[in-house]
């Protein structure tokens, strides 16, 4: 087993490279599972070594199309193709004729189905791309629309189309990886089955060639015996014995490959029916799941829009651009703004306005401190906590007044103060 170069991919698109790697990984996984299910190939030492090996595979040699080995393979393929077209085997077993006809018809139908599925995958991807465009356009319209209800509806439409776009892309991937890839695998397997039938035909051709050569050698030996050429009779007898052995080996190989092809084709048909059954069940389950999600998304949008309880028939649009009403409304709004600005300007020029501004700057309209204190005491007395705070403030004020009187009494009085004070009675 060696490591070969599969094909060249464009480096400009990383998504295509990731898809290619994913397709090759899935194909290798299906091949290994199919090989592991075969009772003979699962015991093959090369297969077991490939599964258990931890080292890197060596690079393959002579894989280039212009190498000598590539040219030889091309000539051998051309020769086999010409041999398939020119040689017609006289089939003695009707089972092989029926199976070969069935396989050719099945391959034709599967090839048509594979082409249609590939077209469906391409259409679904294109539908996903177009749905993404619809979602973006609806989002842009929602951002530009002044109508609240219509803007909300467009926003819900954009979200819905975005979710539907993801579902379409997921459905396209499901169609490709579940349906399309399996059809492609079985097209290759049917080609291998036809190659196995052609190998049987080649063995039959070799067997017939050996019989013809054996007949010629016997005729040559009989001629030598009739002409009394005893010196070459022994050599001719040895050649006859050799070709008789080749004929026996050819017949044995032909019978063996016929028996093996019957067994393998029967097993192939059972595996094909099982694989197609499981594939269609899985594909239908995924398809129904995607459709249920689409219906769920659309029903959710209907419920959201129905719960708004807005009768749009009685709502006037906020903007009717391009109509006479829209132009008149603009004129009306401009007139209101101009009238308001003119009124403000004239009010500022009045003498009374200037006098009021001057009084305001001088503090004429400010509240006196006594009134502010009364307002504060009234606010504090409205609650219990405020009442207690008011009592404490009154006590503090009374204490401050008594201290001030005490300081005035203890202060030394001038000699003339007795003429101005009244005697205590």
C-alpha cells in the first residue's frame, strides 16, 4: 500500500478543499466498512496491516500519466476494451447472461439517477444561495422602512429566510453525502462486477486457445507418426502432454471463477438491497425532519405576527413619499418651525422680557431664607423621623440662642449703658 496523489484542487477556495477532504474521508470510511464486512477480504494481511499501521505510507512510484508504467497501463486498457468489443463468448450458462443483462440495465438506471441527484444537489445549493439573498434584502428593507409594523414583518421575514437557507444547505449536504455518494460507489462496484465477468471471459478465451493449440499439437504428432519421423515424435508428445495440462488448468480455473462469481454476485445483491434500503430510510427521515423544521419556523412566524393584534386596514402609513399629501405635510411642518422661531425672536425683543431677565439675574425671584426654612420644617414634620429631626433642630437652635444671651450678659458693659437700660421691676 502506498500514498498516491488523488487530484489537483484549486487553492483559492478553502471551502472547496474542505469539501473535497470530507468527501474523500467519507469514501474511505465506506470502503473500509465494506471491505471489513467481506468474509475473505477481512482476513487479508494487507488490509490488516493498513488498519494497524502507525507509520506514514510510502509514496507511490510510476503513477504519472506520462511515465512508462502509465503508458503501458493505457495500452493494456485499450487492448482490453478492443477485446471486449470484438470477442463474443458462446455462453453455455444462462445464469450469467441474465445477470450480465441485469447488471448492465441497473448500471444504466443508476447512472441516470446519479446525474439527476447531482443536478438536484446543485439546485438545492443554488436555492440556498438565493434564499440568503432574499434574507439580506429583507433585512435591508427592514432597516430602511419607517412603518413600524411593516419593518417588524420584514425583520421576521429576514430571520425566517436565514433559517430556511441553513436548512436548504443542510438538505443539499444530506442529498450529497447520503444519496449521491452511495450511488457513485455502486456505479464503481457495478463496473467491478462487469470486470469480473470479463475476467471469466478472458479465462474462457485462454481455455479455448489451449484447446485449439492442443488439437494442433495432436495433429502435428499424428503427422509425424505417419511419416515415421521418430526423432520429433517424443518432442511432439511432450508438447501434447504440456498443452493437455494447460487445458485442464484452464478448465479448472474457468469452473472455479464461475463458481466464485456466482457466490460473490449473490452476496453483492444482498448487500446492495440492504444498503439501498437503509440509505432510503435514512434519507427520508432526514428529509422529513428538515420539512418539519421548515413548517415549525413558518408557524412560529405566523403566531408572532398574529399576537400583535394590529388591524392594518385602519392604520395610516407614516410616510407616503411621492404623493401630494407628503409634500403638503412637509410644507406644514416647515411653516410650524418657522412660526415658532419667529415668535421666540419677537418675544426676546420685548422690553418686558428684558426687564424680567434682569430681575431674575439680580435674584429678585429667589425665595427668602426664612421661607425656605419654613418649607423645610413643614417637609420634615410630615413623617415621624422628620418630626424627631425637627425637634432636635429646634432644641439645638434654642441652646444656641441661650448661649448667645449668656455671652451677652457676661460681657462687660460700658459706663453709659445704664442710661439706656430699663431697671428690673
